[in-house]
C-alpha cells in the first residue's frame, strides 16, 4: 500500500553565516572618525600639554631633577613633558578604541623606513640651512648678528655624554613625533580635510614651542618640522621621522659641546653674545 505521506527527505536547514565585517584599512594620516571627536582630541591634548608645561616650568620638580641630573640641564622639562604627552595619547587612543597605526606607528618594511629616513635627514639639514638664510634676509641681521643669537642658545646647552645623548635623542624623537606628526597631524587632517593645512599648522606650532631657542631657532625648527610632516604624510608611516629626529638631535647634542668650547677658546663666544 502506497504511503500517503510525502516520503521525500526534508531539506536540511542552512545555517545563516553573517559575513565578517570588512576590515577598515588605516591609511595614515587619514583617521576614520567624526570631525567633532577629532576637535575634542585636539583641545584635550593641547590643554594637557599647556597645563603640563606650566606645572613643570613653575614647580620645584623640574628644578630638583635638574640638580639631581645636571648633565641634562634645560632638557629635563622636555623629558617630563614627553612622559606626560605619551601617557595622554595612549589613554585617548584606548578611549577611541584606535590602534597605534592610526598615528603612523604601523608595521612596515624596514627597507622602506630606512630609505625614507635616509631622505629625511639630509633634507632636514637643507631645510634648516635655507630657513637660516631666509631669517637673515628677513630680520636684517648680518652673519655675525645671526651667529650671536644662536650662540646665546648654545651657551646654555649642557654637554651630555654620548650614551645619554643617544638615549635622550631617541626618546625626544619618539615623543615629539608621536605628538606632532602622529596624533596632532592625523587629527588636524580630519578637521581640515586637507593634508597641506594639517602639515602647515603642526609645523608652525612645532616651531613656536621651541621659542627658547630664539627667533632663528623657531624658524629652523618649523622648517625641519615641515619636512618631516611632508615625508610622513606621503610615506604613511611615522618611523622615518622618528629616526631622522633622533639622528638630528644626537648630532646636534654631540657637536654642541666641542663647538662651544672651540668658540670660547678663541674668545669668539663672549664677543658674539656681547654683540647681540
């Protein structure tokens, strides 16, 4: 007797598999975040930086550390400010659930990094020399007047031992590049929707905060910052700027002491400072 029931096998249910979300490619310095949040990040970091700079400059902590480690001298506040800014940036990235790649600290080939750094270092020196020539032309100083202004800053640079100079320069290269060419550049790029505007703004602020080096130092530092900002924007990684910054500062610290002594030996330094 034929069964009245449909003996065809039941179709097996198919589990619905939700497609995996497409990974968002991080293309530094472009950050996928609303402009309002980018503005908040800029305001927060600038506030932390300025409050930290004020407290460090007018508290006894920096003075005590300068007495404890006189070889670092006027650079102690920079070290303290670097620790503060790195901690604040790490906290903000965690709050935003963003990786280090969003500020340019992505994994990349060392050949690419070294090639970009090899371009950055001499270009920074060229930019520094050009800025010095432009400053002389604009300010109306002659070469002696320019040298006198720079000599005032050189006279207060502590002579840091080679090992400490390298370590100090590496740390400064990390915290200044992470703050200016990493965090601030990416946020300002989001705010302005323009690489050029972000590059110019971060470079101008970077130069201005080096006011303790005198007007010539501000121009030179802004020019160097401009070069680094351009390179990291088009290389899409922060590592070449960190390496170049560390090399730049190491060379400057190593030659500052012998150069100052040479000027003093030939009685040039007091004459330069006195003529300014």
